[in-house]
């Protein structure tokens, strides 16, 4: 039977102290000269916390004492080296596999869930929506930002814009941060997620950047002050899901047990959960769980039962519900400066969970803001020679939100000024304001954006169409790969029955010689020229209606077929009609400047109208010479004058 940690006899205290001294003495004698490999929690002096963050705790979260926790405990839930969340204090009852606080909610929606909704093990859950693996709010479906190499922006509960993956990180990723990947605590390469090597393993550098865990796990008393999990990794042993010390195997506490915290007898052992009340809880009680930092969903003091505050209230430091017209845990994911909610990541305003902001820069010695707490700096020139320091984390220094030269200086967040990190410096971002074409990955502008391997328009990111077996279509606006658009050309099915190029009656006498002469002069450059369009607008409606069927560029063939229709048989008129219908349907949604290119695309080679166009060879005789042949005239205006006179005028 396990002893309660609420009371211990003096004899047991002496025995435990003696055992601790003996263990320490044996360790010193057996391992002289070895570096410190124990994961015993340690607190820094002057009120600081130990250096816990993405590089030292990639698989878990950092608690208020700066200890790296597994992130799977209901009282310390979280991931990617961020600040741990107390699920119980925020109205949740579990820490999910994704290391997100949650509770069962069979009708999860905006009416019942302020976070996001997900399904896990067949259960519909309401999750906090604050972790990369499950980001969202107002009852929307949770989004896995981590799968895309991004973080969850706590101010918007949406995936951040900065991405970490194989395209921009030779090391390994923790959330959206690119780390060198050569630390045993954060090892990896090729933009994959960092992992912690097992105790006894080393992170060996690999060609191309980053590292790989190598060696055999030897987790045990000789190199682990916490406990050894099933993967052979040494964890701190403070969690109910992984409780233990002195290198023993981690113990998963039973539902009615708790892993005793440090600083009290039987620390880091599973013990029966004591009854929560005034004698052992200065906060409030949720069942037998003591909430020391009350929240709007668990408010109270002096060991009383926690209660929930009204929608327009928050929980004060004294454990009473008060008006919500102040910055508080209910209204601020960062930290509070008076009634102002700060993001909580700045040196002069550092914090999390709606607590008071701390000025890390003013502390002595100066500290850095990491995971919502002021920490003594451990990242610097000596520990980060090949990157820059983002808070207390050494990163590569090539990302927009963490940019800087090598040497361990402070990184700059280029995204704050809408800039991008280029050659380890913040530079003006290529975009709509300065690039009419498309922006390459190296932040340079492809001015035209028409290349098959760099396609785009309006300052959008260039796309490599060749990689998807396509080409850059200049027929659509904005430009994009042809297999990513279906409007220019549009899809064409079959030629409907009854479609034929109609025969135009000759000598309709609706156009005067004066009008036709004006067209000859104005349309020499083609039907789409400004002068020709103006001349057409000046025609009478009956003349314009008659001439419209001929007023098409020669390369579109529509006007030529209309002229030749009276000289060919019905079968040939069917072929010309289908060719015209296919081309016009395919290209009707194109911009006017792209129509002729579209006609050429669909009629030539393997174009979707090429079979129809090939069948119009029956009209070659009528178009090779004589009235309808374009080759019989000096230009389009002269052709339109002659054809117009034959069909819409009174003849030559």
C-alpha cells in the first residue's frame, strides 16, 4: 500500500534523506568527469525559470517552473515547447492524444464550444483550439496546423502564415520554427518534426544539415534523474501519465491517483488523490483537483468548490467573479498590461494565460521571453554559433518570423513589418505592389510570369506548371497553369445536331457604298482595331447585323466560313459550323486580347477542336482564291469591303 504524501513519519524522512545521499555519492564515484545528463528539474535564481522551449522540449510543454512536461497530463497539457495548459482550470476534463485540452460534447457547435470541434476515438469533443495540432474557435472544425508546418496563432485561433517544412528548413521543425536539428533534445533533418533522442543516444550531424539519433538507449539511473518512458527517453517524471524518478521506468498513475509534485514528501510517485479542501488548497476545488490559478470556468478560493462565472464576468485574483471589463484570462490569451491585452511574446511584455505581463529586459540579470515566461538567456553566441536566437531558442535564422545572421544574436520578426527573410536579412516582400508577374521562392520578381516553370500574375507566388505536366496559360487572367483553369479554353463536348454555317443571302442592299468604303479605310489593321470598332459603331443597325458574321479575324476562320458557305455543300457547312461552334464555345470566356491565341490553341495539333477544324478542308477550294479568299486582298479592310458589297450591299 502506497503511503499518502500528506504526512510522513520522521523515521521515513531520515531514511529517504539517507538514501538520497547514498545515491548521490555512488553517482559521483561511478561517473566522474561526465557532463550533467540528469533531467532533474532545476529552478534558476532570482525568480527566473529554467530554459524550457521548442529546442529543449519539442515533444511536450513548459510549465510555470520552466520544467519540460510530457504535455499529456490533464494539469499540464501542450506541445511544441509552448506554455502548458491546466485543462481542469479551463473547464476541460482531458488532455487528448494531440496534447490539447478537451471535453466530450456530442453536439459540439458555436453554442456549446468556444474552441474547436473534433472527433477522437469515436467521440465528438470540444477542444481548446490553442495547439498547432487542433487550432480553431467558435465551434468550427479543428485544423491541424502542425501537419502543414505552421503554428496556431492564439490571437486569431488560425494557422499562422509562417511555415516550416523541407522547402525552407534543412534542420528540423518544432511548430513553425526551424531548428538546427543537431541537439539530442531536438534532433532531425529535411524539415521533418524534431524529436528527442533516447537517453544514451546522440544526435549525429548528417550531410545536408540536421541530424539523426544514433546509438542504443541506455536510459537508467546513470543518466536519468527523472523516469524512462517506453521509448527509452528520459522525461522529468512529474506527470500522471509518466511519473517517476532516479531512472526507473515511468509509472502511469491510476485514475484516483496523482503524481506528487516536487517539494513535498514522496515527490514524483503515484499516490492516492487527497481530498481537496481548505486544508490543502488555497485556490478552489474541482472534485479533488485543486485549481491554484482560478479562471472564469473554475473560480473560487480557500479550498471551496470552484464555480463558473457568468458570460460577462471574470475571476479575480481573490477568487470572486467580477465584471469582465478588464484584461483577464477570460479575455486575453497573452498577458495584461492594465486593461490592455498584449500578445505576451515581447521582451517588455511577456506572459500567457491573461496574467500580468513581465518586463524581462528590466530584470537583473536581463532575461528573455520564452513560452510565456521570463527565462535566463541560454541562447547566445556560445550556444548558437550557426543561427540566431528566437527568445531562448536557437533557430536557423532563415524564416520570416525568425530572421538573422549566424552568431547567436537576436532574431528579427520580418513578418511584423510585412517583410520577408532573404539572405538572413529582412527585405521588402515581392508582391502585388512591386511585381506585375509572379514572385519566385527567392523573393525575386519574374516580371512576365509566363514561363512554364514560373507562372503567375499580380504578384502571386510563381507556380511550376511543368511539375504537374502542364504549361503556363497566358489566355487567362490572372495567369495560371492550364490544368488549373477551365475557362479559356472552356471544355467542349459534342457538336449538337443541326449546327451548320448558314448561307447568307447575296445583294441584301442594307449597306451603302459610303459605309463600305469607310470600313475599307478603317479596318485595314483588322476587326479589333480602334478605328474599325468606331467605324462599325457608326453603321446602321441593319448593315451592322449583316456584316457581323464576317467581322472576325482571319485566324479565327469564322468570317471566312460565313463567306464560303454559299459555295459548298450541306455536309461541308456542317463541318464548318461544328468547327466554329467548338472554337467559339471554347474561347468565349477569354479576354478579348486572348481570343486569337485561344483559337490557335484549340484548333492546332491536339487541340480539342482540331478534329472539327481538319474536317473543314472541304472549303479549301472556296477559300483558296476568288471572293472569299483572304489572299485575294491587300488587308482585312479590303476583304470586308468586297465581301460586304457582295452580300450586304448592291454588288460590285
